[in-house]
C-alpha cells in the first residue's frame, strides 16, 4: 500500500490529521461552547507569548541603536532606528531615536518629521514636545516651537528640560531676563549636566549688556562644552549679534573663546 498525502511514516496518519482527530475528540468531550472557550484562551496565551517576544526583540534593538548613537555613529544609529520604525511605525521611542540621529546628521527636515510622528503617536508625552521644540528653535521656527513649549509646560512645568526650552524661547524673543531665570532653574535642577545651559544663560547676560560677565562665563565654560553645546552657543550668538549689532565686538571675544575651547 502506498501512503497518500495525508499519511505519515509507515502508513500512519499525518501529524496534522492526527491533531485534528484529537481536537475533535476534545470538542465532543467538552461540548462546543466550552471547546470554543478553550480555543480562545489558547489563542490569547499564544498572542501573549508572541507579544512578549516582540517586546524583548524591540528592547534589544533599541538598546543596540542607542549604543550606536552614544558612540556618535550617527548613520549606523539612523539605520538601526529606521529598521525598528519599519517594523513598528508608531513606536515613539524608535521615532525619537531616529529623529535624534537625523538631527545629528544635519538632516533637519527628516528629523522634524520623525519627531512629529512621535508626537502624533503619544501626544501627551512632554519629552516628545520638548524634543520637537528644540529643533524648531534651532530652525528659527519660533511660533511653532512656542506651541510645543506651552504643551510641555502644561504637562511637566517644573522639568529642567521644560525650563530650558522656555529659556531658549525667551532667548529667541529677546526676553533676556526671562531667559536667564529659566536657564538658572534648569541648571539648579541638573548642575552636573548643564554646561550647555550655562553657556546660553551667559548669552542672555550678553543680551542684557552684562558684557564682562558673559565673556568670563564663556571663557570658563568653553573647555567643558561638547561639540553640540558649542554649536548651539555659536548659533545663538550669531542670532544675537544679527539683532544687536552693537554687541558685535563683545561677541567676537566670545566666539574666539568658543572656538579655542573646541577639540
């Protein structure tokens, strides 16, 4: 006798057919209602196991992408975050990481799109608002940044990064005393991780005409600033001089200090 397609080794029923027979016996023993309830529970358990696997894989992928970003391997980090986003299009953490990598690569339009997708996915998360506000401030889109800053203030008014974004917005608007106050609050909350904010507070002092204090502060800070902080300070310095030509000579000293502190 030749085994057919539904037969297993040595003429035995194929595994699928055997299982079907087992389930038929269980259905007969339990009745249709209880059998359907059992199958629903099994499906739920299987989905839980699948989701747990997805969560573990996501966490590992995010950790690897974050490590690449922290190592300043920005294009590799971008690709790693993009793979996660391709699999999980509404993952706010992956979208934020993608935006961070793109911003570090100078691909600002793409970074803004990634941050905006993260905000759409989780509109009530203040951190996402602050991220987008920071880039909007950098791009000079102050009215849009103000909307995100206002929402961050509503959600987390006392968070140091919220205060820093308020400081950046005030600096952009020429509200230098207000900028100083916001940056001072942010610095007080994170004194060991605030060199960039201290530099922006010094620029607010320059805007108030406190030239010597601003120059001395920047000279002391320059060796501690990383490349991103230095670029941020230089950006705001140039904007300040464009609005206040009378500060050009004082700003030249600060620019030289920032440049000397690099590398």
